[in-house]
C-alpha cells in the first residue's frame, strides 16, 4: 500500500509548507465517479451555518471539540481503507478529480459544484458524528483574518508514531476590507460573476477566493490537495455565503449558458453511495438544509477615471477624478456629512465648483477607501503564490491589494484583481505629472515578476445619498479602520 498510509502520513507530517503534487493512494487509480442514481435535496431541517467570529467562547469550544472528533473519524476511515470516498483523503480525491476532469474552476461550475461538495462533506461529518444538526462552521475572514483556532495543531493519524498536522504556511491572511469585497461582488450577470463556458476570468473564483488559498499556502495553495485540509470547507462556506448575498442582489438566470442547468456532477453520499446531481438543483440552499446570516454589503456604481493605459502604466483623467470628488461631495447634502463640511468652513451652495469642493471632500473623506477593479495579464505568474499589487509614481507608492492564481493558468490569460485605494492616495497620484505604474512586489520566497500588462482599471464609488445617518457612520467607520 505504498500510495496509501505512507502517503497520507507524509502529507500530514511536518514537511515544508509548500504546495506539492500530492499522490493519492493507488486504490483510487481505477475508480470512476459515475451513477444513474439521481439525488433529491429535500432536507426538512434548515439550520444556519455558524459564523465563527460571531460565536461566544463557550460555543466556539463546543464546536472545536466536535470538529476535531469529526475529522479524526474521517481520517480513521482513510487509514482503515485508503480508497474510502467518505474518508478525508477520499473527499480530497473527489475535489482533485473534479479539478482535473470536471474543470470546476474559472467557469460556470465553480460556485454550484462547490456548494454540492460542501453539502455532501457536511453529510459525512454528520454521519461520523451521529448528529444531523451539525452544520459546517463559516470562516468569515472579512471579520477575522486569522484561521479559526479549531483547525490548529490537533489533526493527526491514529496509531504508532502518530503525527501532527499543521500544514499551512500561514495561519492568517491579509485583512479583507469592505472596498475589496465590493469590487469582488460587482457583476450584473452570472457569467461575469461565476464564469462562462470553458476557462474564463470570473470574479467569484479569482481575487478574494484565490488570495485566501495562496496566502495560507501549503495544502491550501494546491488544488490537488487543498480539500485535504479541514479549513478548506470553512473557507468555501464563506465563498458560498457571498454567492447567496450576490444572488440576493443580482440573481437571475439571464447569464446561464444553455447547457448549464442540466449539467450533471457526481458525489458520494453516506446513505446512497455515488449519486448524480444537477446544477439547477443548487440555486437555493434551503432544500440543502442550511442558510446563512448574510453579510451587509451595498453595491457601488462604476467610475472610469483612467484616461489611458500603456502596458504597465495608467494615467488618470483629471476631469473624471474631480467629477468623482464632486459627486461624493454633492451626495453628502442629505447626510450627516453636511454638518462636518460646514464645520470646516465650507458651504453647500450649489454654485460651489467641483474644484473648490476637492479640498472639502479630501478633508472629510481622505481616509475613505474606494473599490478598485483591474484586469491584468501577467505572463510569469506562478500558481499558488500571492503577489502584492502596487501603484507607484515618483512621488508616491502604495500597495492596494494583491493578485494570485489558484489552479492552472495559461500564458496570456486575463486575471482580475480586486483592491482598495484611499481617496488620499488617489489624490496624491492624480497630482503627479507622471503616469502611474502598476507592479507586483516579490513573493515571500523572493521571486519577482517584471512584466505586468494592464487591460482595464476601474474605480467604484458609493452613493452616499442613499445611506441613512447610521449607515453612513457605519460605512465610514469600516472604511477608516486602521490596517492590521
């Protein structure tokens, strides 16, 4: 069983935390997922998947004990029978095979396939725990960028010389702020958000989702092995939660490709064995027995202030930039910000010019961060690595976010970067006579990329007049939060 227990021991032992090509046990070599047995989702008990950051300490401790017991039992199944699809290694293999054969990243399958995968994984945990009320915990990384401690240090293989598993390069990611989330969610059709036919650039699969995988590193950076780590399921539960939020705001079937609704996928269920499900069954979570406390997010309007793009340089359109400031200032007329503007000696007279308002807006909203969307072509990017994204002039330089690739990436394919840029930084760059250079900082191992081509640069801005006083206070409070 050279590919079985020994391989499992190697992958979960204290080996260097880098993405590797994990070799699954030989028992999977001739296994094919196929079935004519259709699965019907008809869960009668719909419960909320808990947000980790919102649980009080006592409930966190109770959930941690249950999570540890559940995954220890899934590992035991894999140790006893390496080809068991209900074991942790079997679950990882299902994801690995779907990546290689089913093409579930960067296309319309990404969101619904992973929703079904989480559902059946949750069913296996319920099965080994003997608890049908169990629901996967959600790592709400927008609230707490640290990996929940329930996944730290306890994962092991029973038996002689049991080994510990802490197989992540990092136990936290960079803070994910509201502007970055706004940029990630911006889309008006399913194809833009989730992907279309074949391998395409899509919001949901890229940016926030990919960055979390790449920043954690280790198993999580490698599509073949990422589902071997329990934090995978907690991370994807939050991605699924944001799909629910997107669907609530934008959801429609206009973007679906003709073949999408009857697309079959195959999974293993603890009660029914290998089953077949279809994408059209996965648009609503309640029949799957779970729901979420959805994030609060408002959707912004697009402002194109980029006048020209040349390779890795962009230049800003002064009129468009001042227009953005003017709109922000005008939209404070029906908000509490009006009082702050007056207190600084500025008037709300409609004849006040846009240029005169610039100082007022910067004084009031200078720390406000706006969502930025960029389409990039990066020929030398390495899958599984996180690259900080930098904007620079001779006078000013700032990291606004990052870009990464999870899974395969063909030379010349477009990538979407979702980032956050403060009005103060934007103003400093606008005042520069130089063009703004877009570059990537070196990754942790020191390797760097010299060639970056910018294809599109877009800034989003909030409609402040649509906010109540409390909402505006909350919005500014979030946006002005000091970086961690």
